C-alpha cells in the first residue's frame, strides 16, 4: 500500500481572494471599504490556512480560476507539484 499524498490542491475564486490578475484585482465599486476589508481578511485567512497545512507537513497548491484558461500550463503545474 502506498503512502497517502500530503499534497492537497485548493481551487480559489479570483475576486473573493484578491488574486493579482486582471480580473481578480478588480475591486467592487459598491461598498468599496467593506469589500477591501473582506478581501484583506480572506487573504489573511487563506495565508494562515496554508501556513497551518505547511506546519502539519502538507504542501498545498492553490489553483486560481484564471489558470483554468490555459489547460496545458495548468496540467504541467499540477504534474510538477505531484512529481509525476
């Protein structure tokens, strides 16, 4: 029996996580202060979750929604991450 993988993948939506791509960096115009604070909290929470996984011996790959457009590059990234 093989050892279970300790490499989760984490799909992430662009806007709610504050990704730095063209679409993810776009800030909502309505309630701008609310959204800026919310996205900042989301980023801090996500960073904490990734740090916690790393502390437990896991490696995590975050896949951003915008990366789905280039399947070949994404496939190569996932294969490299998994070591296959």
